[in-house]
């Protein structure tokens, strides 16, 4: 995992698993011990692994550690992959579990550094090379404010919110990735959305519809 934060794009969630047969072929070869196939699989998904890890742990250095752990777990458990499930769904579960484990070991993170890194990613190289400076400032501020209040969520609430509302996955898929029932996902989402809305309204009412009334 050698990409820098500035090379990641927050729009990458629009590029979900359309690889199908390619992934299956690589997985079958990797399961038979083909190291090159395994490396190709990692290369295809490392951008998404790093982005999701960063969203969950809130710190780029920690996200890189999570990515390394995901690669280890992927190599160790690839033979347990069930082809009846989409590969990226199974991979996302590894990422979420590794991220939650990491958060459990390192509860205190630098909020200031997290905001700086998120702002750096948000204005990265994948954006329009000549954006309106005012738009860039506004978008960066919004993302920074959102990152700030997201640190108030529990790890499970953050995971549910990111997978459902940021990644745009279906509720059933979020439940599969998180290893819980749909009811639990809905509960996490309800409290996450309410917390984010209430905190944004209290801290930055201009960002919430009707917040200024």
C-alpha cells in the first residue's frame, strides 16, 4: 500500500465490483498458490481498501496499517471465500473487521491530523485541475465539519453510515459486511444520522436545511 492520501478519490465508491469473471479467475489462481494472481487482486482493490479503512479509522497512517492487516487476512482466508457472494462484499467485511479491531486497540487518535488528511484527500489529484477556489474551500470545510462530528459516532455507527450513505451499498449488503442483522444496521444508521444531524445543526447550522431558523 504505497499510494499517498492525495492520490485517493472520495468518488471511488461509484466504481464497485463490475469485474466478475476477472475476479473469479484471479481468486481461483490465487487459491492454488499463484502469487502473481494474488498481487493482481490486491492491486485491483487496494484503492478501495485504503479509502474505506481511512473512512473508518480516521487517520491515514492507521489506515495503512489496516490495509496491511487486510492483505494478510485476505491471503490467509482466501480459500474460505464463497463464490456465491460478490467478492468486494466479502472483502469489505475483512476491511470493516480489521478497522474495528484497530480502533479497539487505539481509541485515541489525533482529530486535527484526521481533518487535515481528509481535506488533503478531498482536494486531491482526481478532481478538476482548475476548480473554482470558493467551491474547493466550501467543499473542504463541509468535509472537515462532517469528519469532526463523525468522530462522535461509535465504530459500528460509523461503519453503518459509511457503508450505506457514503458507499451507497444496500442495507442487506451492509448487514452481511458487518456480520449483523438488518434491524441492527437500521438501528446504527438511525442513531448515526440523528447524531450527525443534531451535531451539525448545533455546531454548523448553515450546513443543515432550516438550521438557521
